[in-house]
């Protein structure tokens, strides 16, 4: 009677060892398959993300930075093909996280840059597939599984004959029922244990990733901490305008007294970066400027490309025309979509400039698209320039003469006020 009990005990011990080793092996294999799926090149999609949507913008960002951050000594094509699966995995993750939050894709461009840079770093350090080594099944788990299976078989050979001999029909039935129940139970236990470990490991990985991303976010915030205010940007741009006016006057050999009025129109010069403060107008890294100098002899127009970041300007065109050559001045389009400035001369093609772009950014809850567009157009000098050029188009040289008379009258009034102030000061000193 003792021998069958020892056989049963050995079988149970073997079953326990098999379950411990098998669960470890099952989990590592499942985890390895999941990791491999993250870097496996994706299958060709049947339909691309909609144009203008958040997912398409994320595609553009990831394609841009994966194409830019190529590891040293690595062929670009090989790099892109080997990291296509990682790119798709990271892209899908960010789309899932941020698409429903209604934010513009450019607001998380810093995160895309960090993620792509981290992939490049792991590639260069040869740690991109380090998980393969970490998820290799240890010898101890294999030994437990194989040894447990052998001990289970030995114990079964020990107690099964005794059970069948003592109760042939009932014993055989109970043994078959035990085997039929044990096989799915063991498989289910493997999946349950693997899922619990997956959740725990995913949480640990998520905490590490979140900590790294928060650190990258704080580094980015620190980098932007000394960024200029909108007032400073406007002041710098105004200073650039003054320099450009002075340069244009020297090119045309004009004195300040010969300038009746001047006006600017500013527009973004693609490709350029753009940004704005809340409730503020758009500011650009590159501008296309139209400078109009009004003199007694006519209009001097200078077209300029200005790189705002490097403060480098380049004159692209110079035009001279009489006041009576201006046929019409107009603005086409809706402010919050797209507007084009057009100056038409009697002899020549229209001079056109796109002064605003379609606005696709998600505005903050307290912002108005129309108000932002109006602020941007006002910052571009459109209102003052239209006032000047529309006066020229409507009245020609008479408008200029009237403007000159008004300027002379203001100078005379200013001179009279200064002389009166000086006389008053002298009388005050005389009484003393």
C-alpha cells in the first residue's frame, strides 16, 4: 500500500515542477513573440490615414525624423527598412494616446523627436534587441520542466497499475478523467500566470518609459524657458523692418526727406516654422516681405526674403512705377482660411502674395479663429499698406500731394509747439 502512495506523491511533485518550469518557459516565449511583433515590418496598409487628420500628421512627423536621425555609419534605406515596425508601433501608440485629446500634432513633435532619437541610441549601442537575451529561458526552468515531466511519468508508472488492478473499471475512469482535466487546467494556468506577469512587466516598463519621457519633456521645457515673448518678437521684427527700409533707401539713393510714406506686407515664406502665444498672432521663421517706398516720383517696391532666425535678408525683386500705373489693390479670400494680396498695374501682370494660410490647428477653448486671423493680418501690416495703396490707386498723385501737405502741416505744428515751449521757458527764467 505504501508504494502506490509514494508513486502518487512523486507524480504530484513532478506535476508541480513541470508547471513551474513550463509556466516560466511559456511566458518567456509569449513575451518574446510580442516583442518581435513590435519590430516586425508592418504589412502594407490598404488605406492611408485621412488627409489633414492627426494620424496623417503623425505619419509625416515620424517619416521626417526617422529620415533625419540616421545612425552613424548606417545606410539610410537599411535603417528605414529595419525600423519600419518600430516606427509603426510608436506612431500607433501616440495616435492612440493623443488623437482624442484634440491637440495639434506639432505640440507633441518634441516627443516624436525623443522617441526616434532613443531608437537611434539603442541601435548605436546594439541594445535594440537586447530583450532576446533577457527573455531566453534559463536552464533552471528547462530542468524543472523536463525533470518534472520525467518524475510525473515515473510516478504514474508506479501508482497507475496499482489503481487499475484494485478497481479496473472505476480506477481507469478516474485516471482518464484526471488526465483529461489536468491538460487544459495546466494550459490555462500557464496563460493565467503569463498574463499576470505580463501586466506586471508592462507596468514596470511603462513606469521606466514614462520617467524617461517626463525627463525629456522637462529638458524640452528648460530649453524653451528662455524663448522670447511675443512683444520681443514684434520688437525684433520692427527693428528688421527699419534696417530693411534703410538698406532700400541707400540702394535707391533716397534721403529720408524724399520718402512720403512707406509700407510693408509680411507673409510666411515656405518652408518655414511657425508658432504663436495663446491669443497672439502667428510668427514665422522665414518671411516674404513687400516694401513700398512712396516718393514724389512714384513707388519703389522691393521684394525681400528674410530669414528671421539668422537675420539674413535677400532682395529678390525691385520694381519702380508711377502712381497712375496702379490700377487696383485687393485682398481675395476669407481671413481664417486663406487670403491673397494682389496689386494690379496697368502695364504688367498682377503682383500677388499669399498673406495667410489655412488654419488647421486646434484652437484653445477661449480662442476665436477669426480673431487670431485678424491679429496675424494686422501684425503683417496689411491694414496700413492697404490704406496707403488704396489711396494711391483711387487718387493717384493727388493722394500723395495731400499726404505731403498733411505731413508738412504736422511738422509746422510741431515746430510751433516747440518754439512756444522755448519762449515760455525763457520768459520764466527772465522773471526769476
